[in-house]
C-alpha cells in the first residue's frame, strides 16, 4: 500500500513485514537524496506516537533526512498502523 507519492519523488509504502504483521515501512526519497530505500519497522508507541526502528544500518545524515520525512508524515503513517493492526490488540 502506497501512502504518499509526491511530485518530488517521495514514496512511503506500508505493508506486511517478516513478522506477519503490518509493521514494515519503506521510504524512497527523491532521486539523488539517497541511493536506496530506507526500511523501518513501525508501530504505535504507548503515548500514541509513531515508533520507528531502522531495519538496516545507514549513515547518520541519511537517517536524519529519512526520520525528518517520517516526522512530517507521522499522522498519515500512524493512521495506517492503527487501521491495519487493530485486531492485533
């Protein structure tokens, strides 16, 4: 499921991860900003905020850019996390 596809080349995809839960998020930035998509494990934290965990090691500067993008789209991503993980309760 694609959450965001902006004219700037940003694509955020949310789907089923290796755990079998809807907890996998892939983030592709506009061409030239990062050589490969970022992969995260996502969930809702105890305070109702989005929790993200990088699935692979990346350079700190790249990771900061990716996390800033996710922070900007936190409400949309969190809405999908909640929607698809309701039954996991």
